[in-house]
C-alpha cells in the first residue's frame, strides 16, 4: 500500500515531502492517522490513502502532542467519516478503541507478540499501564492459564479494555482495574506477580519501585520501556541500561539485563527502547 501511495503522490507533492509521507502514518482498524506539517499536502495525502486502500474510512492528523496521564492527543479530520472510534485486529485478537480518547499504537504489535511469547504457563502478570488491554489480551490468548491484572488510570481506556476482554473471551484471564498503578499495587497487588509490564516510558523510572513490590518474593521479570535521546554514536539501549541500573542499585535489588534493544526511532536522535530485566533478589524492604 505504501509503495502504491508513493507512486500516486509522486507528481502531486514535492519529493522532500513525499519521503516523509512513507513512514508518517499509522493504520488503526479503518482509520489512518498521518503526521504532516503542511495541512494542504496532508489533505492530498489523505485522499490518496483512501483511494489506494478502500478499507480506510477515515483519515486524521494530530494537532497536539501526546500529553497527560491519559497519553491522548487531539486529532483533526482530513478525509472520510468524522469519527475516532474503530475496531483493530492484531495477532488473532480484536481491539475496540477510540484513537482520540485512548492511547493506542499499532507500531507495538510486534512487541505485544514478542512479550506474549516470553510468558510461561500459569504466570501472573501485572500490566501497570494497560491502555485498552493489548499486551494483556495477546498474552492471555497466546499462553493459557495466565492471569493478567491490567491497570490504567484512564476511565475511557478501561471501559474499552473491559469490552475487549469480553470480545476476546479472556474474562477468566485478564482483569481490568481502574486507577493509578502505584496505588493499586500498594493496596491490592503486592507480591503477586511473576512478571510486570511497564509500557509507559514517561513514568517507568518513577514507578520502578512499585514494579519491584508487585513481584513475588522469589523475584521475577520486569519489562521496562523508555524513550532515550542518543545523538551521534551513543547507544540508546545502553543509556537506558545505565539509568535503570543506577535506580535498581540504589534500591538494593539483584538483577540481570537479559535483553536490551532499540524498538524504533521516534524522532531525530530519539529512540524507544526496551529492557527485559530478571530480578533475582528483591531489596530487603520488600
């Protein structure tokens, strides 16, 4: 689709703009979201997206950054139906979502699947920033006999998560919880988890102590996500490791970085990274 789109646009917009178009849009269900600074060209791109992909019913563009505890942004209609809710399919799962009122990234689909493949039979998972439930539901559909406590502070996201749990028939495996994950863990989920997911880079370091306290006394796994600035020859994953190691050392945890990698670039010299951390011994205070 992207190749055909570039061909159709090659005579309509300048080449430097065309290069940006190729990687500047996401598809969520039947909605395309494009990032474009030139609104006039964005409308041209939007119409061509709908022309080359008949399944796209709506094209939107962000007019604000992702901000706040809910991780949402304002979107403007460029073409098609005036809507922000859709149904997205991924890894054999169905996700209903409002792309303006809930955080959702189709670019995490590989990571959802990768992480689900790491979960072992019968594990208990705490997802500290669950959104509409993608990580938790893919895990539940991939590995049987798991329990995933899925926490999010956004009430609309939790409503969609509850619906998605029913649609995907994982009511006995995924348990949506509304609230701030640090409060939920402190009051309800201390010492229960084999594995903790932290897919909110902006708050991961601050919430790391609560992730540790959610783990069972024997330890377990933390999957830590970060945004890292790494100009020049700096290694984004290594910079994340250094930051997290300093925090874990200060708390007295014993750990191993089993895996670290760059997931994707997010801007000039900015990258999203992930660490798979095996906690072999909790701090004494836990």
